[in-house]
């Protein structure tokens, strides 16, 4: 594989790519295509156009892989939660249900 130690222009990069064996060129093309697909899915997720699960589908990866890709880019996952009062009420309900199911 080609190692690049400094920024390079597309004009300089294309001749190097053409020198690669066909299998490596295809692998590079596929990798760039997948990365582009992931970037597009992340953008749609960040703009609120799609859910996390749908964005992962668009990127062609599992939801957990998508979350890892977000974390690697320093992007926080958007999570919507109920109010604190509603959460406390839900916890209380669950605790009461557990108590009522305990053997006597």
C-alpha cells in the first residue's frame, strides 16, 4: 500500500493510484465508497433526518458499528428521554411491580 507522509493533491495522487495492482485499486475504490456512504449517513443523522438505526442501515453497517464510527469522530449520540419526574415515576412503578411479584 502507498504511504503518504505529507498532504497530497489529487493531481499527484491519481498517477500513484493507477500504478497500484488492479486488486488494490478495487479495494481502495470500495473503501472510499464505503467511507463516503458512512459520511453521508452520519450527516443525515446529525441533521435529524434519520434515526440512528436508519443511518446505520444507510451506511450498510450494524447499529453498534455506526455508534463506534460516531464515537471515533467525536460525535455524540442523540438520545431523547422523558422528564426526570416521568423517569422517577417509571422507576417507582417497576419497583412496585417487583415487590408484588416477590414470593411470600
